[in-house]
């Protein structure tokens, strides 16, 4: 595709060099450059793409989109076409949309946003519509899928070039639906700008990502961007049991629908029975057995049911598909072992999510001991660390505080931050074991018969990042070894 066509609609563009170039590809990662490509230099949070212009040129880039004035002379000296814009991050979404011929317009694209529940809802919608015989796409925290083929992912929501590339593949392979997690970071950074959403789902909003957004009101504002962008033909589905739900849709042009357990809504859910094997739910008056546990999962299942109906699926087919589905990897995923011990692995890494999981297990444990093993991530919101420790001590009989992904922080310092949330009684019931493997093994090997052990924070992740080094680490593998 010619460069001049790719630049159509991009505001405040200043160019130097030929624009009739045939562009072979588009990327914002210099390591992915190949001959004839367009390189977009974006100022990042950890590194600046402008520092890699020479590397992009050496790999064969034909043109560079940039925003820093001092880069222009370097680009000219390299003999590349220079395209200066006011904001290269914002321009990336429009450039990618043009290059890949706006593939989202060929799909029924549904975005899911909120603090918790995004992965479960998006994944279950993908599974449900796949089971109904449709070719579907999934863009999620765990992995991306196109008609059953798995593609690895690095973020909850990918950069706009990758998003458009994947959606182009979906459209070319005949996908009809795409279900996508949409993070607040992605909305703030414009990664989903220009995408044509046919629907959006709001789960909830609680304490998270304040290291990035700084204030809760800014966090809410970023989530709301998704609903503000919807057209009048789209639907907006919100959890009306969340007090901020109405804020999300106060300026949307979309048709608004609500799902709820306890308030007025077009789609209602009621928990009929609870057990460690699953929940019996009533969805709009019809009872359905599910293999999911957790009251919050009742909301997630209701959102899946509602979205499927809004997308035109038959109610009976949807209920049948829901009853056949199991938990999403790392989301209330349970492992049974010897001596009647049950280990539950969950991604809960926010105060609200941890509290919800522990309250669920507390209600199901009977006379069994409940142990919680968890930590907090490094280089992330420090304010939630003492709060999460306090929540663990409030609901669990025994707590083991350990490392999560320390990243570049000292694991002991993170644990010390968490210790500040514990009173004398909480401290008396808490062990501090920095090595996560040893923490999990200790929880299992010292558990009494019939105990329930929650291992929270990492869920589906099969790695741990310590001192910036990413190594293989899977909570489920370690649990299974200890349960032998």
C-alpha cells in the first residue's frame, strides 16, 4: 500500500521525501522492521522509539513517522521519508487502520472493560460462539485466538498495529465475531482508537492501577472512553450492581442494557445453590447448572448470557452452552489432591478481587481450614499492598504472604509494605515466605485434611519476573507437585 494512502486522515502531517512509496508493512517495534516498512517512533514509558530510528533504517525501513523535532535531521541523513506528526502514539491507531483497511468494520467486535471479570467474560463469549458454530476471534490477557489457533500476547490490550493486524487475519479467515478485553491503559493511550465496536460490556470498577492513573476519577474517566466512542447501532451492557455503572453510559449514543443480581435490569441472575463443584443459577427465570464458583462469577455468567442474546443467539442455545463450559485458566481454577485438600488458583491481584474470592471460599469451606497464599506485584500501585494483607487476614484462617512478580523491586520491601496492613492478631496468623515456590509448598504440606488453599495473584501466568528477569513459574505445577 502506498504511503500517501496510509497517511490519509492523519491531522497536522508534515512530510519530507517521496510519498508514492509502496509500504510493505507497518510497525512500532524496530526489531520487527523489514525492507520497505513504515516505522512509527513512539515515546514510551520505559523507552523512546525515537532512539531506534537508526536500527529501523538498518533493517530496511523506507519511512518514519515521528513527533520529536530533533529526529528530523537524523531521518533525512538516513535517506528515509520523514513524516512528522503532533502525537505519534495517537497517529499509530489511524495509520494501522488505514494500512490494514479497517478490519474491525468487518467483524462484530465486542469490548469488555472493568477492573475484574474481563478475561472470563471475553473468553466465555469466544467459547460460546465457537460452540455455536461460528468462526471467532479472542483478544485477551491469557492469549489471542483466531478460529481456534492460538497466538501469544504480551498485554491485556495490544498496541494498535498488532490489534489491526490480528483483526485483519480474523476478517481474512472468515471470523464473524471478535471478543476483546479493553484495559484502561489502552483507552488512555488510544490503542483502540478507530476500532468499530458493535458492543461494549462494563463489569465493575474498583481500586487498581492508581500507580498509572493517579486518581480514581481519572481511572473511571479512562474506562468511560470506550462507551463514549460507541455508535447508535451498538449496545452498551453494564453491571447495574456497580455504583459507577451509570457514569459509564451517561454520554453514550449506544443502546443501553443492564444486567444485575440485586437491582432493576433487563437481564437478571439469581444464585440458587452454591458448592465447591459449581453454582446453580437462575438466568431470567431459567435454572442452569454451571461449573463456576464465586458470587462474582454469577455476574460474569449473566453478562455472557446477556451479550450473547443481544448479539442474536437463541436463549436456549446460550444456556446449553453455558452449562457445558468450565472455568477460564487461572480464574477460580481448582485442583483436588490427597487427604481431601482442595487448592484454588485465581488471578485476584486487587483488593476487591481478593476479597471476593476469599468471601466465596469462606462461605463454602464449612469446618475446613482456609489458607491464603498471595503477594503484590513490584513497580505497581503500592497503596493497595497493606490493604490486601489486611483482607487476607480478615477472611483466611492462615495467611502466607510471599512474592508475586517483584519485577525490579526488592521482594522483601514489597512484603514489608504488606506487613503494615496487619494488626497483632493478623500477624499471629501470618507467615512471610519470600520464595513463592516454598510458600506454596509450605501451604500444601502443612495443611490439615480437607483444607482449602487459595493461591492468588498470578492465575494463568506461567512465569515470574524477579530483578527484571522472566523465568518459568506456574502456580498450578507447583501445587500438583506438592499434592502428590
